C-alpha cells in the first residue's frame, strides 16, 4: 500500500446513556425468566471495567422482546443519524466540504440496510451524485481497522481523491432475552453503540500517515466470534477461548504482519488496540510483553463507552491523536473469522 494521509478522525454516540450498575439491574429484571443463569454470570458486569455506555434506545426498550423487523428498524433510524453525525465532523475536520468527497467506505455488521447507509444519508449530507460507494458487511470488531485500511488503498489507487470512511454499529439491539447462551449475558454487560469516521487522501495535510496494512486469518476458527442469524434477531457468538487464544497466537501473528509491512515489532512505539473487553486487553498486554499502563487509553475508552465493535478502535485513535501520536503506531483489532487486522501509522 502506498502511504497516504489520514486527514481527520471523528466519533459520534447516540443520545441514551446507561451507567453500568443500572444496566446490571435492568439485566436482572429483563432476564428474570433465566434468573439462575443471570446470577451465575452477573459478576461480569462488575468485572468488565465499564462505567457507562451509550445506547440507541431508551433503557425500557431492552426489557422487552423484539423481533427482526423491529430491531432492524431501530438500527436504520439510529445508524443513519450516527453516520451523518460522524461523517459531518470528519469532513469538517479535514477542511473539506461534502462535495469534495470522491468515495465512501461504509462498515457495519449489526443490521441490514439495503440501500446501504451511505446511499440513504448521502443526499442530505451533501455527497455528490457520482460518489463511489463501497459498503462492507461482516467484519465485526475488526472493521474499524480493515475498513480504514481499505479506504487508504482505494485513495492511493486514484491519487488526489478524497475517501470518507464511516463505521456504525448498534450492538445493543442484539441483546436477546430468549437465549440460554451465556454469551447473551456477557453481551449485555459489554455492548455499547457508536460510530466513527475518517477522511483519507494522497493530497493535503493530515493528522497522521497511513503507511501499510496486513491481516491474519486463522483457519478453523469460525466459532470463536460472530453472529448467529436466528428468528428473533442476531445471536452473539463469544467463545471463552478468545483471551487465551490471543495470548497464544497474537505475537507470532503480529510478527508475521510486521514482516509483510517491512518493519520490526520493536520499532513500533505504540499499539492502538480495539478494547474488546478487560480480559482481551490483558491478553494483548501479556502476548506482546507490554508494560503496565501502555494500553491505558484503551482502558479509558472501554470504561467510557463499552465495546462498540468496529468503531471502538477509532475512539482510541482519536484520543491518541489528541494527546500526540507517537512516531510509529500499529492499529490492531480482532474480528470474526477469526482474524486480526493491522494498520501502520506514522505521526504527522
């Protein structure tokens, strides 16, 4: 990948906020038909290191049963607004107007939009009629890194064009009260909603340079993370083996990606990681021999927003940029597949 400029990063969250202890009590009431299962797993709310989350629906919505159509209607309404909010901020921060955007990559996996989100929002956002559209589904938590890397490759393939990347996830609408799967309780304790956007181009000043990208896909790991498509809605797949899998496999995967990107792991000044959960952050620290506190920003984002899937790593990047990005950083995120995505950045 030819290096290109990251001209801006922006984030957006929905209007409803829930403190973690309140969500625990709501969960206790909502799962009253499965009280024994909930009480057995209720400590996950206390150990998740999450203080609050932003949600697309008012709290009482999550205590009720909902089918596919109703859930997706919430997804569409909320995602369109989040897309617009994040995109407007990213375009303005890049000192561009919407009609200067030549292409848009949209990443979202928590609902179905046909026409896709950028087609729905583009006209009122002011995007041109000849905008090039690349909607991407199925990347899950890895989508923040994979989508930004894809946007950079598209920008460098057509020098001088400006590409908008937007990722929107409404994880909370997948909360399922009918499930006996322990992962349903874990999801209730972890998931938040949000969006992030970025503008990339081969021209213009930027907040960082996107230098290269790589991915690692492990075979025979389809059951580690993802969604089950079921009648009432999506069912989350969270395997308890995720943290130990990361501990055992992340370091050689990162070393392999570094070889592809022609850099040594010791030359990376900062890892910018998707904070999928407290145990995931700890597993990353162990696997990469990081010192205590090196992933403090990841823990702060997890504390303030929970796991929003794909946008979350861009919330981390936004805070790192505001604090002053170290000279060389590697963005990483895990997603369904099971896969790890990496994107190499240099400070502006």
